[in-house]
């Protein structure tokens, strides 16, 4: 019977093998180690997670431990399915029996445990199995997993040692990993450790025979960027000063990193002074202006951004799409819709197609009130007296008008939807705006139809799509329908926002 069980497993007849195994006591079968190995391997390949865990438990009770191949396949499946308790049990069993898993399997286990926050277990694996450190050093993702796990738990003291070990093992940490390490050290106030790590990095670099100034600059930039990203500008400036004292020339990219840091930290006067300082050294180019203007918009200093935008255009430069997007967003947020129309007029002159982002921002603010519509009507009157409006401008204006009023009228939804799709790039956020407009107008029947069309067109509803639907039915005090949509949210991995849940709980 043992031979029959093995045959069914090898032949891919897993269900038959499992049924025969479950009847082992009635049939008087005592499965051998090979049966357990074949059955667990077959169940893993079949994706039968619960069954393989049960067979593993029974195998251990019988005193049988998985063989090398079965162990590897089983460990990989437990990692993939994130069955951490069973994985830990399997590794403990290997340790007790002095079984040495393959290095690739150990590396996968460490990475999985790190991702799930089981740092102590992951860290211990390096030392439980003799010689693991040397062999595990072949895999860069082991270091990456450990470093990111230590960062997530706020245990940063070990980070400099790990990132140096990683390089000594022949791996090159990515820019993002450097930013994460430097940023987390700065956030914990470990400034001496940051400078110590920088010195060690430079020492390692100086040992190379073909060292270039650009290599040195890259490391300095990583450290400046890491500190600036978490708004530790004093640390960033200290590294910048060391860079200059060492004779490594700072490029425009280095200075842009610092400029972004000032803007992100809300230190606008410092940012303006630094921008002027760069301008005295060299004429600011399009890239520098774009970054400065976008950063000012994000920091909600739209008046200064507008002045810089005008200055940039006065020098014959064409702002980037992102620059226009940030200006439109900031001006809409400040409810300066007349200036929004002027910026859009300038954007049209560049000949670029309107982006989905700009379209979505305008639709959102059309829903918020009539001021954008009023600004458009005023613009249309002024342009009409000068000879009319053509092309894209008229299309956008028609969308604003239709979206302001048409969505509340019984028969116009399909026309509005078609006009938007015809004239502008759309995404799920565009459809969310349409759904929100219908919800605000109390047209939930149309919202349900639109939701169905969204899916048929291949768009994936997100958290806000579902939340708008739930909120709309709550406004109509239709608790049963709202509850049905909440269940649909749960099935798709989303939770309603607190505001919507409060609305739902108050629905009778």
C-alpha cells in the first residue's frame, strides 16, 4: 500500500492518494517516511495548504522529518502562504535533528520572516545553522530584508554594520536602501552614526583602484538626500559642507536635493535664498525652475510659485506638465479660479494634451461649487468678444458646464461620460468624480449603472470608488443597500472610511 500511495502521488493523483492516506488506519497502513515525503511534495505542488500542514503535523508525530527535497518544497510553500508558525516549527525541527537546509531556503525563510515583522526569528536563523552567515552572504535580498525589518521596528543601531557587511559580501545597496538607512538614523537622532557610516563608505571606496570623483559624489548625494528626505536639513548641510571641503564638486543635482529638502520642510525663506544662491552661480535652467515651482505649490506658497512661473516664462522657458499640474491643483485649492483659467490658457498655448490629473482636479472643484464655472463663463465671454474659442479649450469648458449642471439632470449622464472620454484621458479617479457627482445629486441608480460600466471597461474600482457608493446609499438612508456595498468592499480588501462608517451607523 505504501508503494501505491507513492505511485498516486507521482502520477499527480493527489486526491486519490490523500483519500487512501486518510483511510490508513482502517486499511492497516503504516505510512513510511517516503510516503510522507511524496505526499507532502504532491500536496505542495497542488496548492493544498491546509492538508499539507496537517500531514506535516502527523509526520512529526510519527517521528518522520521531511527529506531534503520535501523540506525545500515545503519551506518555500510555507513562506509563500505566510504560515509562520508552521515555518518556525519546521526550522526548529531541523535544528533539533541537526538537519542543514539549503542556503537558498534559509534565505527565503529569513526574508519572509523579516517582511512579517518576525525579526528575532529571522536574525536567529543566521546563527542557528552553522556557517550560515558566510553562505547567506551570497544573497543580497537577505541583507535588504533584515535592514528593512530593523528599520520598521526602529532598531537602527545595527544598520551601519549591516550595510557595510552587505558591501563586503560583494553586493551594492540600492539608492532607496541608502535613503532608508540614512533617513531612519537621522529620525532617531543618530547623527554621529550617520557621519561614521559616511566615513566607512568613503574608506571602502578609496580602496578601489579605479575610483572616480563621480563615485564619491554619488555617496555624498545619497547621504544628503536621506537626511533631507526626513527634513533633517542641518545634517544634510553638514554632509554637503564635508563634500565641498573634500574637494568633490557639487553638481546641480546635489543642489536640487537640498532645495527640495528646504521646500519639503516648509523652510521657504531658506529655499528662496538657496535658489538665489544657485542662480548667482549659474543661470537657473528649466529643470530647476520646475522643481522650485512644484515644491512651492506643494508647500502652499502659490503666490511665490506664480511669480517664479512668470519669471520662468519671461526667460523663454516652457514649464513641464507637472509644473502646470501642481499650479492648477494649488490654485484650485486656494479657490483662485480666475488664475486657474489663465494658467490653463497658457498651458493650451504649449500644444500639449490635457492630462487626466488636471481634468480630475477641475471636475472635483466643479463639484465643490459654482466658482470654477463662473470663472469659465467670464473667460468665455471675454474670449468670445475677441473672436471665439476653439478646440480643446471649448471641450474643457463644455465638460465643466455639463458636469456642473448636467449630472443633476435626468437624461444627461451618458452624454457627460462620453464627452469626457472623447476629449480627455480618463482613469479610475475620473470615474470616481462622476460617481461622486451622482451621489451628491442623489442619483444612486445611475451610480450603480456607471459602476457596472466602469468594470466592463476594464477599470479596477479602488477604496474611494466603493466608499462613494456606500456613502451615497447612507445619504438616502438605504441601510440595506449600504450594507451590501460594505460587504463588497470587504471582499475586495477595503474598509470604509471613518466618515462613511459614522454615516452608516447613524442610518436607521
